[in-house]
């Protein structure tokens, strides 16, 4: 019942409660993003949703206009603190995870959950092997098992297996633990960017 009904109800209740506070963040962050380079405020990223349906995931834009798409060796998106594509405000909202807050709208629309596997790029579906497409069995999340416990320290393929573990063990109490562990990680700003050591570890594991 939790997975099929109560999880969605809790998502909606919490999202509606958080919405007025997000409007305050929007009012402060939006003009700063715009006046840095006169570009759009939001980055609408196509992502794989539940059952493989592609949707637009909303984020505050953290990169310069027309920044090139750079990928890690495992196919995941490149993410580093010294990334020259980031704007000044972009570095700040990445470190504080404020860039992800527009996904509150995705939760209300119904194509995301508060807790769940982070959504992959649409082209990644063709790279799934074995049981890896099982991560599409549930709505993707604003945060999830990987973000709470590992953030950017493990390679993409390993993250998928963590996502499948989450799906197999999905419960109210697991979501509670992930929620509070994420809050601690965000406040400590742990492993927000991929370090050189992390990249070496990723190459070894891939």
C-alpha cells in the first residue's frame, strides 16, 4: 500500500507545504541567474521516468549558455568543482543543491517522487544490461539511496544496482532514513563534485 498509494500522497502533501518556501528561493535565485549572463533561469532536462517514459526534469540553470555536453568515461554527466562551464551562482547552487529545488514542480505534476532513483538520460536506456532497466519500475526521485549514502563517489553502473536494492526494499522507514541522511549530506556539502580520486576509483570499478 505504501509503494502504490501512500508514497504518492505523502509526496503531494510535502510538496504543497514546501511550495511557498520554494517561491521565496525562486524570487532570490532567479534574477541572479539571469543577470549573470542574460540566459534562461531554468534548465529543462529530458530524463527517463517510470516505465521508461521521457519527461522534462526542472532545474535552476547552473551552467553558462550553450555550454558543451561533457561525459565521464562511464557515460554519466561530468561534474567537477572546477568545471569552467559553471557560472558563479551555478557553483553555489550546485554546492547547496538549490539547483535541484525546481523538481518540486515535477513532484506535483507526478513524474517524480521525493525519494527514488535519480533519473538517467534518455539515451542511457540503450546502455542498460541484465536487470538494470528495473530502475524504471518506480518514479525517479529528487534524492535517493545513492545521493544519501554515496553522492558522486561511485560509478553509474554501481549506482543502478543501488537503485535496484532500493526498489526491492522500498518502505516508509527506508524513505525516512534516506530523507534525513540526504539532509545531513547536503548540510555538510559532502561529495557534491567528483574529485580526482573519485574519478580514479570510478575508472577502476568500471
